[in-house]
C-alpha cells in the first residue's frame, strides 16, 4: 500500500500515541503486580513505537515477528540502534508469546522489572530518531 506523506505522518503519530497509551496501561499493571500483563504491555508499547519507526521510513510493518526482523535488519544491523536494543525487543516479543500461549511458563517479576527501564530508553530513542530524521 502506498501512502501519501501526510497519511504516513498521521499514522506515525497515531502509532506513537498508541505506544504511550500502552505504556500507561503497563504502569497500572505494575501497581497490580500482574507481571504477565506488564510484559505484554511492555512488548506492545515497543511494537507500536517500532511500527511508527518502520512506517516513518516507508517500510511495511506486517507481522509481529516481521517487525522484530525488520527492526533488526534496518536498524540494528546498520548501527542505528544497538544490538542490546534488538535483543530487548526480541526478548519482549518472546515473553509476550510465552505469557499468552504457554500455560507452563509463569512470567516472573524480576525478569520483567529488568526490562522496564531499558524499554523506556528504547522508546525515547525511537521517538528521537523519528523527530530528527524527517
């Protein structure tokens, strides 16, 4: 699908707003100590931020795994974002899948808490990239 530049900008803005709303939902789940849901919301906040990034640079988003792969291909392997950023996003996607689909896995507080600050930093880096690369 081909987007006009104005349409692209609107979608990028909407994706970033969705990322912020999802982040706020995550904060509520922290208070409730719902760690599986915290992991889910962390992942989705980053998914929407990465979607905004991909759309901003005229890449298609596609599937969740596709977004992780494209983030790695276009941004991590080229040095725009760090390998740690790529691992974080990929790990959160796996945590989200484990929490949603695997009844044998219990998402632990410690594992999720360690991902919160790095996720916040990555979201800020994505927003900064979008603002500074028209």
